[in-house]
């Protein structure tokens, strides 16, 4: 079945690719973007991380209160909330998208706090810094040290340090 994606809201990204990657990484994932702030936050961070893993999904991100945020992505997921909720997509993953989806398997079960920490580390370029924990803790005092440590550990294992 073909799912028509509504991009009339102004979104410019590849929500179909996003859903296919997430579905591959965790087939039973549900994202109720209509009713759950936590699900919207997680989706924003997933897509930012996918971009950092090398997928060009067409979304630009700005720094916002809870880390990277894309208004165009928000338009796309609000316009397609029912499709997003159940990851309805017929998109066939390319080899590169499958590679990213494999890496997303390590990230998909992080809590929203851990995702916020990881995306903030990537946004600032601090993932591999020795003082990453202190820096994120200073700018994100609502995050626990455990959340930040887990984000650093998973991020370094998944994205590596150059």
C-alpha cells in the first residue's frame, strides 16, 4: 500500500525515509506526535542523529531549549501524524539507509533525556571531548549525570571519535 505524505505544511524533508529507518531499527516503535511531547522530542533527536550518521533527510536544525530542533520536521510530522504513529511507510531502504538503521538500533531505546544529551553533544561537537560530561551538565542542569554518561557511551560506540 502506498502512503501519501502531506508536505503541504511547508516541510521539506524525507519523512518516508525517517519512518523506514525507525521501523527497521525497532518495528514496534510507536510515536504519538499528536499527543505526546516526549514522542515529538524523541523524533526530533532521532532525525538529528540520523543526519549526523550521514543521511541527508532535508531537515535543518536550530539550537532550541531541549537541543536541536527542526521546524520543517515538526511540520512534516504534524501533517502526517497518523502515518508517523505506526511508522507506516513503503520506502525501501538503500544500503546507506540500512547501515544507519543498524546504528540506530543502539540509539532507539535511549530515554528522552539521554537523546537530548547525545544530540546536544553532537550539536556542540563535544562527543569526544574529555570534559563532555561537565560541559553538558553545565548547560543542561536538568539532565542527570547518568543520562549524560549513557549518551556519551552510546554515542562514542555508535558514531566513534575522530
